[in-house]
C-alpha cells in the first residue's frame, strides 16, 4: 500500500470513527467525557501514522521475519502507549466515573482492526 493510498484511507476511516464518536457522545452517560474521546481519536490517528511509516520503511527490506517482528513490536507499542495515555488522563483529570474509558476501548478496537488491515496490505508479498 502506497503512502498516498494510506493517507486517503485513514482520512476516510477517521471521519467515520469521528461520526461514530459524535453519536456516542450524544448519550448523557458519555457526554462528560467528550474531551477524552476526541483526544483518544487523535492519539490513535497519530499512532497509526507512526506505525504505517515505520512499517513502510521496514517493508523495503522484504524480510518476512522482520515484518513479523515489527507487527509484534507495534502491538506492544500500542498497548504500552494506550496504558500510559489512559493512566495519564486519569491522573491529570480525575474523571468522575470509570465509564470514561469505554469510548477509548471502542476507538482502540476500531483502529486495531484498521491497523491489521493496512499492515496486511503493506506486508503482502505477491
């Protein structure tokens, strides 16, 4: 997958996720956590861009084991980065409810699926 294709696809995907988050934030339960939801969206967009460009650079070597190791590294990066992000928000803003994390998990799941899609397309050898 070329960088231009990726940028177009992540833009469309992110717009759809933003619409979903906007709809979710209309519910009174999640409305107080709108800042964290939008920050989560931005966090995953930036993380996907970072992961794509690292994978794109690594894919030039055409080494299947390198691709596998990069995939594992990306999973750890996402898990570790997400834990720090959620913990940092919790410490700084002291949300009134633990429900603040539910939109984050929805965004996490959606961007994990998108990441899997673009990494498979990028690492696919013909």
